[in-house]
C-alpha cells in the first residue's frame, strides 16, 4: 500500500522523530510510506493534488490540527495521531477545537500515546471516544560492549573514589517547550550538599546533536551551551536510539533513578558492589 504521512517536521522535534519511526515500521511491513512536512502545503487542495499525482492509497497525520486540516475532504481514508499541542493548547481554543472535532469525525481512527491523552481527547470530543486507540511509544536500543561506563564517568569528571554513587539518568531532548533543564539547579544544590549525587542527561539538543553531561555546574537551565560544556560530548552519525544503546543499555542498571521527560521509574538496585 502507498501511504502518505503528514507531520510538522521541524528539526529536533518529537514529531520528526515519531514520523521516521512510523515510516520505518510501515516499510518493514511491506508498505511504501512517504513523509511530507505540513509547512510545505497551504491547503487541502494542494494535498489532494499530491495524493492524486503520487497515487497514495491512504494517509496518516501527526497532529489533529496541523496535519488533519490538510487531509479533510480527502478521497482516501486517513488516520490521525494526537500531538501534545492538540490536547494541551489547541483544544482550549474554541475555533480550533471545533475544527479538530470535524477532522476527528472524518478520520477512520485516532491514536493516542497515553491513556491520559486519550481521556483528555475523549472529554473534549466525546463522539470520537470509540475511535481512539492507545499505542505507547518506545525505541529499540542495542548494547555496545565496547563502551566503558567507568571511563565515561571519569571523563565526565564524576569521581568514583566513594563507596557509593547516586546516579540519576534523564533520557530526553533539550527543547525550550518542555524545559527539562529545570532540574539542573535543584541537582546542583543537592550535589553541593551530597557530592555523590549526579544527574546525567542524554538526548538530542535542539537540532539533533546527541549529548551526555553531568549536571553539576549550577548553570541556569536556559543557558544550554555553557551547561553542555560540562561532561562528555558525543557526535554520532546515527540516531538517538543508537546512542541510547551505547550508553543506556549497559548503565541503567547502575542508576539510582531512570527518567524520561514523560515518566520516571525506579529500577532494581544492582546486586554487585559499587555504584547505585
């Protein structure tokens, strides 16, 4: 099947990453999937011409308001994936909410990444509750046996002369809209009192550069560049999934707390002597 995937594709955003993952999955299943940026199309008529010219048989849109408007009235069936902006911002605007309700009515199905997002959407548009399916996000990582955890800690300036280290691993991208670096000042204060406590952040910076850093510098959360001078810098040819495989797969077991910008979970403590 020839599929069109419409999404806002600004570099370094979760939408672009999600679109690529969906494309990989669909193509692995034997379909042809073409990604297009919503910003390149001014109206549903332009998208309709694209659909006819490329002979697309179905479409998928990421973001109800941004992508769904371009698929309204389409001659091919389409589904919609909710974005955080749909629920947290656009649904609060009366006009946008009305438009989104009409789009969801026309869509064959809608996908939410969490149960909470599904409930919020069903509250805003009760008539489409039965159309919403929850599909959690995830990535596949591969362990890199050549990566040395102790050497990484040493290069990041994290001393291991204590019997215990308390390492907190935050997996997320650095984007102002989510501002995960609000944790940095709190951890800096904590680190000054308890030097064995460290926060390690791993993920893309804005446009996509991957990084890992020990957050013990006390910098303001808004001053990304100076903060990232602290610790080991990683420049990868691959995506963040590969980087997570190199760093996280081996070391999550050594972390006191493992977090993402969407959830936190406490892993089992390692049985071996050393860092926690």
